[in-house]
C-alpha cells in the first residue's frame, strides 16, 4: 500500500464509488485529483496498475477535450524522490530517476503500443460515495504524464489502473475497501451510457443468479486477474479452451480495458466456424475495415446460437451483445479475435453483468444485470 490513509473502516457507510461511462470500446471512470479537487475522466483498466493523467506542461500529449491537470494549481501535489518506497515499488512500471536525480519518473507501454511517461507524484485522489460525501485519499501515488500517445480517446485524460499490483487504485485503497470492488458495464449503444463502480461493502455481489469462479494470481504477473476458462459452448458444440496456461491453472485474464475477447488462433477458428454454422438469417458480409473475419448485416431474421463461457464453477450464458459488436450502422462482427500471446476476456463479453472482485476470498462473481439500472 503506497498511501498513508488506511484508517477508514470497511463498514464505513461512505464506501467510495465512481461513475462509469461507455465510450466507443472503453469505459471511462470519474475521479478527482488535487486540492482543490480537479475532475479527471480516465479509462477504467483492470489490466494495468498505475493511475495517471496528462499533466501540464506537456512535452507530447494526445488531444483531450477536458482541460489538462496542472500540478502547480494543487496545494497537495508532491513529486516522489528516487529513494522512496513508492518509487521502488514502481520498478515494474519502468521507474527511473530524472537526469538530475531528484524526481522519480515512470514509463509504461500498453498492449496496443500506446504509452505514457512522466513524473511519479503523491497527490490527493477523491472519489464520490452514495452518501454524497466525497472520500479523499491523501498521498495516493499517481503518474503525472508529460509524454503520452497512442489510441487514447480525446474524451479521456489517462488511465485508472485497477490491477493487482501495488500501484493500482485497488491496492492503494487497501484494507479500507476489504479488497472488494465491482462494476457493471452498459452496452456501448445504450441510451443511458453510465453505471456505477463500487468499492468496499457496496461492491459485494449477491442474490439470485450469482455465479462465482476462482481468481488466480501469478506472482510473476501480479497485475493480472487470471481465470480458468474450461470451454465455450456454441449451441450443442462444446469447444475446449487451453489459452495462456500458467501452471495448468489460470488461462485467461479478465480485463476491463480491452474491448474484444482475445483467444488462441486454433480456438478462434473453431469458435468462429461453430458460430457461422449455427447462425440463421441475416446476410454475411465483410468488415469494411478488414479487421474482423465474421460479420453480418443484421435484420429481424438474424438469429444467433446460444453461447456459454464455461469458467471453473461458473457457466456464464452470453447474450448477443456479448458475442457481436456493432462496427457501423449496418454491420455487426464477432467480438472475438485471434491472439496467441495472452488470452483476454474483454469488456464486450462483460457487458450487462454485475462483476464483483473479492481479493481476500480470491473469487470473481458474475450476475446477469441490466447495467443501465445500476
């Protein structure tokens, strides 16, 4: 745990939460940084750790719609020294020293080749709560990005890492949330694009229809939340899944920051063939961008086969919104993609499920939910 605010009880009625907004392949979370609090909208990413935002002055920043965070306008902003525990704990994030040796710096690259680099700082991070009382977290370790580029949307201004490493928001909240958080992702085309991410006691997923599967950690990759996916059924055809095995246990990571579900090439071929064979109606077409391999022009006659993801102990029944993604007004495509490196359960597959992480119990729960009502 990198910040010093650990006095809040997990039964505190002010357990924090944050608004989550669907945005063209990603989900943006609302937080505030600094004193006075400065609103930040950033990608909610369970596949990475560091919390960062674009900062003035920008050496090379991507275009964002909202104003840039200015550290000089915050009375609580402090850069972190190279000898600090915070800097040492960020070695996996590529931490280093500034040329004069005074400031800890970070550099991170993501799977899509996007990158960020800048200063490591301690800053007050503020979240909302259901009581209406803001929850301030002093001395939270963040990245103040001065050089950032890649596939970032102008609607966002950085990333809120929610992974399992020490720099993530979940780890820095620590015992104050009892290792629990949850989210519910609305479909991208929903009329109401927002829902709520909860931390602490409000994040417990319970009631009828809850399915749970083990969360599996890999000490060599502490960021990632691994699951064991045993098979995927398309209609009556069950396709065994191998994936990115670690010690024969976890074989796929769950990642809110990746859009599609990435699976090995051989499995993808079997899955795609099974879906194509069992789809009825509609008109098969090609992806205008040439990226997806199985696409249809949807109409009232298009019927998709039932698809179930068989996780260890949890048979998760997927809907058409989880299986196909709308690529333009006239075309939908299979929301899976062949990738022989790391297998990833992406955010399209997670839409309209309340998904709860319980890190002490090492379980992940799925509950089918209309996320527009959360």
